[in-house]
C-alpha cells in the first residue's frame, strides 16, 4: 500500500507530509459547465433572475470556496493562495466556469481550482433553480497545472 500517498503502511488514511518539499510557484486551472433551458440562460445573462446577479454571486462563491478547500476535502493541505479568479461565460444553453488558482508553496492548487469551479456551478444552480430545476452540472475537470515536482499538465 505504500504506492498510495494518502495511506500509511497499515492502510490508514493520513495527510501527506509536505514539510521537506520546496516551495515553488504553482498555478492550476479547472473548468465546468451547467446546461439549462434557454429561459434560464437568458435570465442569467441579462441579470433578471429574482435572487440577484447570479454571475457576480457565483464568482464570489467560487473564490470563497477555493480559500476553504482544506475545510471541505479531507487530507487537503491549507494553502496560502495568492490568486483566485473565476471567469463565467454565458451562452444560449448555459454557463461555463473557469477557475484559476495560484500560490507559491510545497503542494499544488488543483483541488482549489476544482473546488472553486464546482461551488460556482452549484451557486448558479441554487440561484436559478426556480426557473429550471432540470439544469445539469458536468464536465468539471482540471484543464492545466504548472509547477511542482510532477511538472506541467495540459488537458
């Protein structure tokens, strides 16, 4: 079981010790999409959803979520994030979210970017569910990551 970094020799879960790792500049980008009815997409894009500005609230929710990732994902290290951006692109059938996180530290920011994208999408659903309860959240994935021992990744 030693091949799995989050398990100790007995198979018990543990937090990986990153104390001896060098701090390097790291950036991760994640994206996801929520598809919906044309009515919901138009209301979001035009800012006419009764609960308020869906895109602004989703952006803030994603940023806040990135900062709280270690509280949400077991065994995830708290990181000193230096950058979190959440970009939202609307079209006739939904919203695409792209989250970018950066830090200088001993471990990557992939989980922070994925959490930011996921929570932004959940926020969009929450704010627009009165218009369309059939919205579908999907395609959440790591788009790229740079920095660290394992090198760069681009999907």
